[in-house]
C-alpha cells in the first residue's frame, strides 16, 4: 500500500490495518493516526517510536505485557494473530518437541516472574536456538535495561 493510500484511510481502516503493530495493542495506531499525512514508512515508524518513548515506564511495560509468550499456549492453541504465528513458525517454534515446549514454558515463566512482562525478541530474525540463548542471557539484566531492550526488540 502506498503512502497516499495510507493517508486516505479512515480512522477505522487505519486501526484495522495497523492495529497489530504491537501484538494486540491497538492504542499505538489509534494514537498516531492524528499525525497524518505521513511522508512514508519511516515517518510512521518514527511516530510509533515517539509515542512509545513518551509513555511512562508503566505504560511501556503495559505494551510489553500484550506480547505473547514464545512457543506458549497461544501458539499451541492457534490463538495468535497470523503475523505472530508466522514469526514464531519462521523461528522454529511450531515444530518443537514436547521437552522443548516444556523448557520454553519454564523459561517464559522465569522471565515473567523476574521482569513482570513476557520475553520480547524479533523472532523472525532469529532461530529458536538463538532465542533460547538470548532469553537465558537477558535473565541477568536489571528491570530497566530489560524493559528498554524489549521495547527495542519489537520489529
């Protein structure tokens, strides 16, 4: 869709198309729609980043809490959005053995217990092995550093 078509979208159409920029968090496109006309994709991305950066820490964590667990119950039950299903499939999470599913559930629980939000990584740019290694490494971060890293990982 070219930028002129994006700029011509009604609020409802814009929300429908961009409502999942961050998984199940339509407040972001709802907030940036007012900034039309956009000059291009980079302009849209800049408005998204500016909106997120302007949030208090609790708001940033709220956005992160919208993110599904990697290899979690939503993936297993088919409840993820199509984009998230594809991203997790590309990383190899749809083909896990039962022991791998159990390991991911355990790591996801440990991470959420420590930080209060799910582990976020750009899964489509990583393999399940890389993601597991990164999750283990990031468990050593402090909360503020991990919140910033998780926000940066949205892709």
